C-alpha cells in the first residue's frame, strides 16, 4: 500500500470517528427541553382528588391551582396551555414518576424538603402553605385574638397526628385540642359546635371560604410555613432553568395576570401586583 493511499484511508477513518463522536455529543446535548419540544406536548404528573389543588370538575376535567401551574409551563413551551398530557398519580408517586421519566414534571402540592431535593430538582416555589384557623362566621369565637383570650375555654379540632397538639399549642398555648381521624371530621366538629376552630391548611381554609360564602372565616393567624414547588429530574439544568423562568414570570412578569386570576379563583385572594421599576428580587 502506498503512503498516499495509507494517508487517505487514515484521514477517512479519522473523519468518520469525528463524525460519530459529534453525533453522539449532539444526542447527549438533547435534554428534556428539546425532548418535550420535539414531542409537542408536556407530560405532567398530578393528582385528581384534592381541591383546590387538583380535582375533577362536573365535566370530568382536571382543574385546580396545580393544573394552572402546569398550564403556565405548557404555554411557555408551545404558546398553548392545552398541550398537556396529565398522568394522574398518588402522592407517593410524585418523585418516582419523575426520576424514572414517566412524567416530565410533577405539579402536585409537593412540600419542599432538603431530603426531597436530594432525589429531584425542585423548582422555585409557586405557593407558600401554612396552618390556619377556620372559624364559623356566626361562632362565639371568630378571630385569633378571641381564641387566644379564651385560653382553655377554646377548643380546636385538628387532624390526628403525633405532632398535632404541639402544632396547635404553638399558636394557642392554652387551647383544648381534639384530634380526629379525617379532615372531614375536623370540619364536622366545627360545624356542630364541638370545636371553636379547626386547624387546617391555609389553602383548604381559603377554598372553604370561597365555596361556602358567609359560612366560615379565617381567624387571621397562620403558622408552620412550607413551600410548594414542582419537581423535575436531576441533572438537566436547562430544563430546570426553563421551568423556573416560566414560573417566575408568571408570578412577577408577563404571565402575572393568569397567575393572579388563578390565585383569586382557588383561594379567593388578590395577589399584589409586582412593582414596576427596580426588580423586587434584589430589594
């Protein structure tokens, strides 16, 4: 074999190897963002039984605040918030379905913890949950100040939990605490007069006030804050950055009207409009 032929063959082999490497590198660069865009719709893991977060309306459609959060992400991707496939899942599947790739993202009132952040990437928070005190609008003790002043004369119903009594006493140190096996029962205790207040999630409290106007009120005190965020698979910073950008601009920028309208629908509250001028993030 001549030197010229040998050099030609070697050059072809090197070029082929370079092309193969480039293709492989290009494939590796195709992350979740590119995958979702190519597919043409977003796959979202969520629930279907927890109002006002995710539940079915009379027509059988999934609705709720989590559903609207997913729509914000879909609209950012496609300019169309209907391009979503919802995978209905139990709470214990929120992380596994993300890590195995069954869903692109979980939007299902997931509390952020350091332990969970080791398993998935959590997005910026889109809601801050907490405990509140639901009272009857015609009850003898309606406000936090009245409940606190009543001391041991105030009774609070709460979902049974090893920490339930300590949790209530963090807000009302002297109150009597009655624990019940279900959320429905804590509201029944309030409705029947067995309890003066029900300690429950702020979001549930607001939903009950929205859906049963004139029946309940917020005593005006909240505690035990926790952040709700979406979850995505670890290791894809571009995908996490995109979702964070979509959520951030819904809460502070171009999609604020949609976020604010959703918040009003499900929680009955007006969200303060973002200040114009210096970015609030740096204040």
